[in-house]
C-alpha cells in the first residue's frame, strides 16, 4: 500500500490558512486568548463539514472537533490527530504574505518585503535537503505560521484523502485543533471525554521523518522582591532598591550550562522571561526546563540558593519564590505504550522517509494530553525557523506528512 496515489491539497490549504491572523496573547485571561483564533476554527469546521464529517464543530472555547468514522469490522483503537491553530506572540502574524520559491537550487533566500531578512543557507542546515523542492516563506515582515498551520493543513488533507478513498481501511479517527498552544494553554479546555480517543499524535514537528516521544519537563518560577523605599535625596543607609536586588540575582546566576544560549541536547536551563517593578517591589519570572524531575529540582534549588545569598546583602528587604508546575516529560507515559511510536516509525518509512527519533527541547499539546490520559507523541509537520520572520516550510515535506498520517491510520487497522 506504500504506492498509494496521492492527490494533495495541503499547499493550497496552508496558503489559505496562513492569511488568517491567529496570534495568541499571554496577557489575556479568556479562552481562547484572542477571538480571532476562532476565525480559522470556523473555517476548518466548515471545511470538515463540507468533506462529509457531520459532527465537525467549533466549541465556545475555540476548539475544533471532528470524527472520521471507522470503515472496518475490526475494533481498532480510536486515534486522534491534533494540531494547534494559534501562532506565536513573539512575531506578528497579521497580513502574512506568503511566497513560493519553486525548484529551490540552494543558496540564500532574500525575503522581498524586507531584504534585511535573509534565510541563509549556512545558518539553516535543513535547506541542504530541500534542493529541487518548493519552499514557502513570508515576505520577511511577519512570521509564516507553519507552526502549526502546516500541521493543520496536513491533517485536513489527510482527512480529505481518507474520505475520498474508502477502500483504505481504518478505525475511527478523531481530529482536534486547539487554540493557545503557543502560550502553554493549548489543552486547558479540551474535553477528553467528548474527544473519545485512546491514543493520539500531535503534528507539530520540524525535520521530515522525525518522531518525538520526549519533551522537557517544565515549571514556572516567580521571584517577588520587596525592597525598602526612601526619598532619593535622603536615601543613604535606608534605601534597598528592589530592581537592583533583582539585577544582582540575575547577575549571580551561572553564565554557562544553565541558560538557553549555552545549552543544547539533553541539558536543561533556568531562563528569566520577564522583569517588572519599581523601587519598592519587583517581580522576575523564570521558566525552568529539564528532561528529568531531578534536573528541575536542581535548577530550582540553584535559584533559591542564589536568591538567599543575594538577600543577605539587603537585610531590610524580603523575597518570595513561587514554583508552579507547567507540564512533564511525556516519555513517562508514552514508554508504557511503545507501539504508538513503533507504528509512527513504520508509517514514516512507508512514506519514503528515514525515521528520526528525537527529543523536543520544548513542549507540545501532547505533553499535557499524555498526562490527561491520551498518550500522544509528536510527528513532523516540516516547519522550520518558527517564531521568526525567517520561518519556512517545503511543499514536499508537508505532502510527506500527509502521507505519514494516512499510513498511520492504515497501520493501526492492520495491526489490530
């Protein structure tokens, strides 16, 4: 069945979806964090309905659900394919102007809307595998939105293919599109019972052929410093400036081996993401990341030791540290169900790619879904340089992702 005749709609879908601004907002308390995410959700629900997926709908929280019914007599586990609709707050997703560099021949790609934005061949090693492919970029003034509208388009194209080819046997397949993944709230309001799936796959990875069964474990840390205020003209011996205390804490943290800019692979980090305050009170927010619980605790202990050491120099001031769990390494769950990853590896092979098993230096909706009872590794979508104006994806990689999804559906039916 590896010789299936695919007629793809994924590129046309992708180019349509990226025109809709779906940027999420970490400062918003609503769900979804931005109403504009529902604009894409409504379109996707309508397109699924038009395919014949009669239960497709957008719910009040901005989630899209749909079901492709089983067409086999076997009792196949229910599989979910999931991608997120929002784009990163790090870079504008408004008025995206995509371009297609057809039959890429190598070298740098200068983006026409802002020629200072250049996708440099030397800095993007994945480009060497794209010779002869069609590469989609922006004009350089916005991000592209391949993270994760490539995944959305791939799931939609796979759904269309399965519906158009009823001779392909598969079990019940659930489709889930989520809001707010980029701000860590992608599954806050997902209805697991309504979804009704046994296992899942997020389609949100980078290199074609990759399957990721491991993520960071993640905590958030907030350090709140209460200094001592005084009139600056009469402050000698009295004032203890909370901003300067915060600066001293940040300066005292290790420069090597504990920050994103000095770590890679399986190394974790302690990363300040925001600082705000005035003389009397300052708050510093951190994200803490590691692949093990022990690594998380070590970094949190390091932060606590550093804060205590600095605070000794400011005896009239006080400080409070709060640690909040964010998500945990999904490998703890997925390792109990090794066939989920084995089937994905086989599907990638059937799509004509070399499987690459990797760990994510980050998290996906699948991290939390796994701990909510839906074991959910991550397969590739083909997105590169995400969260930036240099973001790109190739048509051929997206088509291989569609084929992988279709083969996955078939393999679950075959192996049951």
